[in-house]
C-alpha cells in the first residue's frame, strides 16, 4: 500500500529517473518493512512552462545551473496510519537523499510530505485494509518491535 508520488521538473535523464524509482522502492522496503510488490512509485514530470521558479516559468530561465538550483522536487507519500514516527523521519531523509543524489541538486531543495491513511478508510479491492490486512499488519508490527 505505501505510495510515493515524486513531482519534478521535466527534462531530467530517463536513466536517473528509473534509478530514483529503484532506490526509492528499496528504501521503502527496508525502512518500512513493506513488501516490494505492494509499493507504488510514480514520477510526474512537470512541463517547464508549467513549473514556476522564482516567479517565472522554468522555460523562461535559460541558464540550466540557475534552473537546477531553483527546482524543488516535491514528494507526496501515503502510508498506513500506525507506523512509528521514527520510520516516517527515516524514509523522508532517505528519499530526500536519493532524489538529491540522482538529480545532482542540494538535498535541502527536496520536500517530502507524508499523509497517513486510516485502515478503515483505505480499501483494497473494495475491502477496508483494517479487515483485509489486520493479521498481516499485526505480524509486521510485532516484527518491527523486535
């Protein structure tokens, strides 16, 4: 169920974007103890005409280094409520590092927001996660507590 939507300025190297997907998946798997097959990562590339940098469309800023220094990648994550706060902090840090390294920008430019989903308000195939995954979530939480 854990998801990450990564919003970045269009024009980055495709191989680096694929690497971000791979590394983000690995980090979420490791930090959140979530099965890889349940992780979903989407990268949305925003057209340079539609991304405002310092009050101007990015396409109007001809100097690539200036544009790169102004880009603020924004990550929106949804995680099931009930995880330890330390996990949230760790995954925010690791994803920021992954994006900064792959896009060759300063880590302080990356923004990450985590929204938590109530298990009774998140459905999988129409069935609330609280019902469908109750035993699985309990087992995972017990394992994390060790």
